[in-house]
């Protein structure tokens, strides 16, 4: 730990996508007293963000370093050997990778290990139990709302694992000025998601209805807010990008595709529509009128079942007729959004917990729920996939190696977005 409370806290963030980098970097600032930028690492893999995607998050002026899992563990080990060990690690990763890194950190046997923090980047609507159990062993598992904190503790206690690590907080990127209507401005923003809905037919349907809405309301600006450009990947695979689907249509002049920082787009939004994007919570926090689309169903696979009881569910038919949903205030409070004056205090408990852990003479051993005893048929496969062997010789980086890696990544993305849909259609003949 820092030698004194006045000494700077050293924080590192490891993320595996652009959205998780945003969550991790902002979380690091919210829950620690660190004044310096956290040291950033992005995990090399399928969803490795491009420099443009990282810059668009707007959370740091310093580009995080791209690493393998073993590279990250070496960096943690080497920092301690230099006397500059990290005090806090924020793991902004999928559950299996969190579990693998926990194992790697335990195997390092550091003299003083860092406080380990993890959590979720948004709405938790799938793999709740598995994801939580894979994250068990971190010192702090952040819940983004009271609702999530109750669910997280119930899972841990239900399997006989300790739930003390669960700490209620909030999404770290909520904020921005409250919605203020402007005379002459009428902007509807649809927050797109890479894999929701998933099929070509459903995504084309949503796109057509957006375009029809724009034609029906020529005085309204209809913006389709996209997460990534063709060839880029995010946390979830996108087989049918809206940019490509729109080529077969003829949208009116008041319909546009937009990129950029979501907060900046919300600055000019008068109605946010989505299937289940976390952007809905950002909009609600700013009191921007919000609608959760029901046209392709209210289903667990879509994630919009999370909004049952919110008062926000609506169809394009209703939106075409001018409906503006009114959110249920009780539901909002349980989700940790739109709570007047309380957002800045939402991270107090997490900050206090991290401070308490840093003050301990020694941190307890890392004790995950999934071990060789509790999950002998599951855990070895997870650890093997991540290959976190820090004793192996570190590969020498070269221009050729980078070219080959980038080419392989591009081939993978091409396969997902072009080859896989063709093969699937052939299989349906």
C-alpha cells in the first residue's frame, strides 16, 4: 500500500473492449484517491479496440498499451520489482478472463498484491450466475444499482460463497446536463447495438421503421447512433452492420448515421430509442425522454426484459403517433439513475472499501469460488484458453509480427461479417 495516506495511489486498468476501457478508466477515478491517470492496458483479442474507438470514449488523453494476458501479469510483477507496484487493479473484462487473471495474480505470489476491483459495464441481463461466479475472488465486485447489488449477493450467498465483496455503486459514465428542450429542435436518436437484435431480418425491420418514422415526421431529425465503423469490433460481434443494411434503402434527408461520444450525442437528443442499450440509462439519468422498443419482442435474449416495470416499453406504432413514455420513478431509483443529488455519493461506499483494504497490513489470499475442487470440469478449460504463463519467453515485437496480427484480426472480422452469414444462408437451403 502507499507508505502514507498522502502518497499517490498507483492504479492500473485492464480492459478487453472500448466500452470496458471507458468503464474501467472512469471507475478507477471514482473509487480511488489517485490524482494521476491510471495506467491503461487493453487486452489483445477479438474485440481489441482501434485507436479511433479508444479516442471516442473520451476518458483519457493517453492511449492504453495493447497486451496479452501474460504481458499484463509481467507488467504487474515488474512494477513491484521496481518498487512501483500497483495499489489497485481494475479488471474491466468478461467473467472468464477475470477468473484467469485472478489465477495469474495469485500465482505471481507478490509480496504485496494489489486490491482487485471488477464489475459490469452496463445492464446485466444474461449469464448472471456464471458471470458472477467467474468474478468471485476479486476484493470488490461493483454493482451498478441497488437492484444489482441485491441480485449479486443472492447469487453468492446461494452457492455458499462470501458476498462481502459486493459493493453498490453506479455506472461511472452517468452525468451531463439535464435535458432542456430547445425551440426548433426535435431530435430522435436510436442507440444501436452490435448484436441486438441479432438477425438480418430483425435489424432490417428496425432500420426500415426508423426510416419510415423519419418520413412520417419530416420536421424531426432522426439519428442512428452507431458504436463502430465497418471493420471495427466491440464487446459483441456484429454480423449485420446497419451501415451496410442501409445501402439497400433510400432514407430521407432528415435521417442520418452518426458516430461519436454518446454524451455529446445526448446533448442534442429529445427522444432516445433503443432495444436495450445502456445509453437508455445515460439518457434517463439526464431526464431525456426514453423509449424501449418492443417491436421484436420483450425477450431475455434482447435484454429489454430488464425494463419491465419501467414504464418505457413502446412500439414504433406508438412512437409514430407521438407517444413519449413516462418512466416509473420507483423503478428508476432501484436502477440508480435520475436520483436527484445522490449520484456523486454513489461511489462513496466503494471508495471507502478500497481505502480500508489499502490500509490493511496484508491482503488476504485470492480465494475464488471456482477452483479445482468446486469446478474440476470447467475451470481448467477457462485457464487453458487464456494461456497466462509468465515464465514463457516473451515474444519479440516486430513490424512483421504486427502486420500479421492485424491481418489475422481483419480476416476474422471479415469472416464474421461476410462469410458466416453466407454459410448460414446456404445451410438454410
